[in-house]
């Protein structure tokens, strides 16, 4: 079962390495990882997607909470939440393909943010499934390079993760 | 208020003084020379010069386990720090509070592969409760304060402070003020149990017909032995301890079933398997206890009390989990039960409990340690390890601090030395660190100068840290080392006997062993050698008598090399699946081994 954890972390050197080390040490899996400081610059927020049954997620959460620098842990998949991922994708765009790629980009509400004679760089946000679908729609031959941010997640409505 | 002007190195030592530290176990080197100079210029803390950094960490650990106070270690960077890692991991697995200060190359050199540079924070990360890298000297007082608080509170554990040399520079001075309190927004260990869960637990205990109280190191570390004993006596329930929990309940009490688990007593393991209620306190259902978790105690409701939420439902699902400090929660459960029994003296099913005790007594009579005749005589009249431990028990009237190493001797000591109070039995349970026993005994002896401290060891473990005999001479430590010498790595050999067709792959070294009496005498200590049962009690009376009160005495007890530890859990089985004895030179192994 896929799970999306939101973690508030002291924004200190070495704090992230403890989180990542914990996953390696206890044989837990990290599918995607996204981290940046929050509006409070003493805190970083991590969104981490992993897989496991209920017991495993409970253990992961408990062990994360044992880390001194972890301030809060929430399993976003426990409730309604939003998730988004950012992708920058460089696509071959020559001849007839140029129009085709542009059209596909529009359908997925992407933006072309860099153009050369034979390539577009497209920015696309959405759920991970949407980004996957875009890559499939382009066909593999067109794709030159992909960079994805990993999932960011936030609770819906008035659910707030803060101190 | 007047503040003092101190260098970083001086602040570090001053902060240790302000924490009330008595001893620092350490070894100097380039990266910590500023700190050593600060030590030289003061008297309040005594520094103990060890012979190997691993031993320093075990000494601090032994000091901590026997007192409940944090042990402190000081080592240099690079190899000094990495040598300490085994001891840090040992303390981590058994949740003991130690603070390890390691030197580091100067901040400007970090990452440059400088001489004696190791990323100590990185190397130690998986085996510490927390760690710090000092970035500037001004942080030192706060970091020391936090380190001691974190090491000692909640589920205790080791904390590393990695100190780059530039932050201890003796020519740069700072205002020193030791913080009065710690504020960590992300760390607030539980201080009390949930009252609803406490009521549920009390009701479950009262309703039990076949209960067992199973307690671990948490009762020792949490100073909860008195509360446990009071509750267990009120309920008259059988009590069993893990290897780490021995001494949490009086070992000579009728109500005590002995240790449980892989080499636990027959009655303890049978009772666990057939129980309808297991009350686990400060124990973590280690694989050495449960055997196969899928077959564990099929009928039991599990009530699990622990300070660490991560220990609950990790291996065995808890029906009634309680997170909190053992002593306080046990006292609250006891109050609830006292009140309920006051209202209704019939609240406990005395008849069912009477039947349960009859079954337990039956098991005890059948295969219990005291009723088992199998080790009356060793092969060819030789000495048996169990007899040596029992003799030590008699000679010390059960009142010694006993440390051990890892292997057969450790199990014999745990089985046959009956600890009637906490913090007396000191061994590496979780990590199983050979070489722990002697340095741990040294830490205990420093903490309790007048006490009798025995290290029950084997020749394999002893040789892993025997260099500390020199430290013992330097500081005149009158430890009694009982070496159960079977001329082999006994536990490995036992497994090879039982599971590998007797092929002793690299578990013997008989012709290469030193003369241990000559060896220890060369360090200036007293040594005895015992080969036969008829010499045993007289020798032990001598060793633990007034004659050798101030001497380190090494007893080289040559025991029957064929002896195995029994009972032994059958791999993959339930807790009631045990090999009980050796029959006709072969183990009574069931087909499913």
C-alpha cells in the first residue's frame, strides 16, 4: 500500500541524513522524497512516499518520531489530501513533431519554458499519475531528459500541519 | 551575574563538572589535546586512562548500568572514535545512558581526509540516540546540557558529541554560563501513562486465569523494581525476567520463574506459552525471547507497558498498549487493583490461579534448574560451569555486582546467580558484545569502590579486552574475574554440535591458549587455577574473602569442555519447544530442528 508521509524537521545540518538513514537501517523503502524549508525557516518539510502495510507504516512513524530532530509526522494518506509533483521534461521537437508535442503539452496544461531548434523543455505539474500519463502520451522516442521533484502533499480543507 | 571567561576546552570540562560527572573514561590523542590540558588543570573530575577506547565505552556503560547515572567517555578523532563505536552500539541496544565526546579535526579541515579524520557523526548515526557536531565553541554548554538530558530521559541511550579541535582552542575565550534547563520542541518523553489504558490493564490482570508478568531491562533502567515487586506480590502472579531484566524481581522468590527465552527455564517458557495473559513491562519481545513470533503464546492477551512507543506492537501485537514510565504506571495499576480488591476481594479468580500455580510447580519439578540432576557430575569428575557460578553465588551471598561477557558462561551466570535487586547483573544482552565483561566490571568498581564486583567470563571473551588488566593495576581495582575456561568458543561449538553435525569450524584453539594464571600475574594481579569440584568452594571462599579484599583475583576455572547450555529453544518453534538435555552424548533433538 502506498503511503504519503509529511514530516516537519528541524532545519539543521544532518537532520535529513537521520531520516534517510533510518529508512535504510530499518529496511524501509523510499519511493519519492521532497524537502525544503517552510515559511518558518527553522523548519524543513519533507514529503516522503513509501509502501507498506499498516503495521509497517506504524513502525516507520514511531521510529521517525524517535528522532530528536523530527518535530511532527503525519500520514497524509490517512485523510483527504492533495498531492502534486513538478516535472521538467526535455522533448525532441523537430518537423511535424513540433506541433504534435505542443498540442499534447496544451492538453496536459503544461508550459513550454525553453525552446531550441529541435527541442522543447516543458514544465508540468500534477499528480504522479498525470506526469506518467504525459510521458506515455509523448511516446518514448521523443523524451530526451526527465527530472521530477517527487511528490509534495498537503491536507485538504482546514487540516494544518504545524507546530 | 558574573560570568566566567573560559576557552572551549575549559567550557567542555566545566560543563561536565556542572553535570556532576565524577569520572571520564578516555584515551588522549591529537584532536583532544586541548581538552586534556583542561582536564589537567582541574581536580573535580577524575580521568581514567584506559588501554583501548572500546573498553572506555564499556566502563562508562558499566558505571551507568550500576548507578543509573550517565557514563562519560572521551576519545580522540579517527581510530579513537571508531574504536568506541562497538561500545556505543552496545549501550544503544541495551538503552544505557552514556555520553561520548570524540575529538574531530578542525572545522576547516572537515571533509579533506585530514590525518585521523573520520565522519564520527555519520559512522555512529545508526547506533546513537542522538549526536552533535560542534560548529562553534559558544555552542558547547548548550550541547552538553542537551546531550545529558537526551541520554538520560525517556528510553535512555548513547549520545555522541563530536568536537572539532578549533572549538577547544585554549587561546580564545567565551562567556561561560551553564544552561539551567533544556528546551527541545521536538523531544518530550512520556512522563505518565494513559489513565484509560491503566484501568483496562488492571481489569485484564484481575480477569486473568493463567497470567505471567514478563519484565525486561526497562524495569531496571526505569528504577521500577520496587513498584513491580509490590504489584506482583499483591497479585501473586508468576514473574519471569528477560536477560536484561534480572534483578527486577527478587531472584530467590518462590514467585519467580527465572529467566525466559532461548536459554530460559522450562517453567518460564511453558508458562509463557500456556498463559492467557502476558503483562510485558519494559521488555521488547526480542527474538531470543519469543522464538517464532507466529507461534508465540497463542492464547494470551498481551498487555504491554513501555516508555518507547516504537517497542510496542513491533514484534507481537499488544492488545492493551501503555506508553509511559514503568515505575509510575505500575504504581497506578497497583492503586487501581488495590481499590478493586478492597471493594471485592473475590475480584481475582483464586481457584484458577491456584490451578495455574500447580501446573507451574509441576513444570518446575519436572525440568527446573534446581531439580535437574543432570549436572551433578561432570565427565571424568571435571568441574561444571553451573557449579562454579553456584559457588560464586554462595561465596558472595548473592550480593555481588556480576558482569559477564557473551556466550555459554553468560547464560550459566544468568541461570544460576539469583539476583535479588536491580543493577547488580550487568551484561551485553542486545548487541552481545564479547569483551564487555572486564571493562564493565571496572566501571562498576569505580562507581562502587567498596563493593564486591565479579566478572564471570570465558577465555574467548576475556581475551578480547584483557589489556585492561593493566588499567586495573593502575587504579587498584579489586575485581574478581571468574574465567570459565572450556578452551573453546563454547556457544559457537554448542550450535555446531547441535546443528552442524559436530563440525567445529574455527571454534577451538586449545593449544594456542596462554597460561592465564601466569598472564594475570605478569600484570601484578593474583591468580588461581581450579580443575576439580573439591577445590571449588575453598578457593572461592579465599577469592572473595578478606585476604584478597584489595586484590584483583583471576580465577582460571577449567571446566568440562563438553557441557552445553540447556534448556535451549528449538529454532522456529514456539516457546514450549525446547531441547532439555543431552542424551547419550547426543542432544535430545526433535525431528523438526
